[in-house]
C-alpha cells in the first residue's frame, strides 16, 4: 500500500495502535535508512499546546489504545517509509509514503 503525500506543504499522519496483542509498537519514519524528523501536533484526539510541538526524530512508541498525530513537510525527492516494529525489535510492516508535487 502506498500513502500519497504532497511535497512542500504540511501533511498530517495519525498513528494508532488498535491491536489486541501487541502492546508496544514503535513507528519509525525513514528516508531510506535515515530517520527523518516530524512535529508532534496531537495526542489521543486532542491538539498539543504550541510549547509541546518541537520537531524531533520520527520515532514513536504507541501503546494499545493510544493515538498520536504528527506533521511532516516532505521534499519532492524524499523516499519515505513508515516502519512498524514490535517492542522486541521484530519488524511488523512497512508502508511507502509517496511524495507528489
């Protein structure tokens, strides 16, 4: 599955863990093998205060029932992948985020 994103403008990603048996999932957004940055903007459906919106490494642990919202502004030449990893480091799934002009 490919997820389309628009280059040069903020795109919002919502991460949710609704699995019954995977209590600790880590989402990691990469450009190839390099982790990119994103800005947290929401938690469990509520907007974060401006003071909590500092850009940081695109890696987030999400427990069952949690929801996180992040913004990214991709560049046209980025090849983004959203990776999902179990708490023990085992890879679960990877999704391509296709950046379009």
